[in-house]
C-alpha cells in the first residue's frame, strides 16, 4: 500500500472516530426532563398495575369505613307484644308488662372484638397506600431506565449510520484508486468487508432502537408519538 492511500485511510479512520466521539459526547442534548416527566405521568395514568393498586387502596378505605360502623352489630333489638290482660309470667314467658315492649340485647364478645376489627381495617388502608406509593416509585424508575435506553439506542443508531456513510465514502475512494491500479484488490476487498460489517451493525442498532421503543411504550400504555 502506497503512502498516499495509507494517509487516506488514516484520515477516514480519524474522521469516523471523531464523529462517534462527538455524538457520544453530546448524547445529553437528546434528553428532555420535562418530556420525561410527561412520560412518567402517562405511565402512572395508563399502566394496569397502577390502576389495580389504586382500586385496592379504594377497597381498603371502603372496608375501613364499613368497619367503623360495626359497633352496631353488637347490639340487636326486637319487640314483644303481650296482649292486655296477659300477666302470667314464667321461665318461658318472662313478661311483666302488657302491650308492646322493646327488647335490646348486647353481645359482649362482639364489643371487645370491634376495636381490633377497626384497627386491622385501618392498617390495611396504610398497607394499600404504601404499596401504591412504592409502585409509583418503581414505575417512575422503570420509565426512566427505558427512556434512557431509548435515547442511547437513538444515539447509537446515528453513530452506526455515520459509520456506514464513512465506510461507503472509503469504498468509493478506494475503488477509484483500484480502478486506476494504484491499490491492490486486497485493500479494496477489506474496504468492502468493512462496509458490509457497518451495514450489519446499523441493522442491529435499528433493532435495538425498535426494542427500546417497544419497552417504553409497554410502560406508557400508548404510542410514544402520542405523548406531546
């Protein structure tokens, strides 16, 4: 390989490396934290597990309010009617007064049980609320990870596209020198192989981007484009 061709290949390599380094150094320019907050809000609104935990919290609160009124279960009331003139009393007929009588009974065991029932219902509400708060943090972190992975995949695809362009430029220039007999077929073949490899890397990067986008949209419960 002559010195002119060596200098050409070295220049292309340096340009490719510099382009990739610049793209990696400016990856944070793709990040939008206000947009990320919109993604998190959308996920909390649409993701089924978030809705399930919200329903569980609602059920726990309803059960607590219901338990607060169970004091009345310990008290039962009934009435006894004794016709006028019926004043006979016995063990099976303990009626002293005539007419309509209201009878109230109290279950002592139920009275002692109610405070624990209410306490357990109150604790169930706290557990449901804590589970919901914990999952809010979990889904927020998961959306962030998927969003960062999506941004990374975008940047990586740009790098791979630039590498394909650089490899294409190198092949065209080496082919020109090969046609003029200024370089060997081996050098031209290596440049073609590099171009094929760069195209393969680009396809892999495209797949990675689609996968990252799919993962993010799964958390969002909607298309990424619908979040403005």
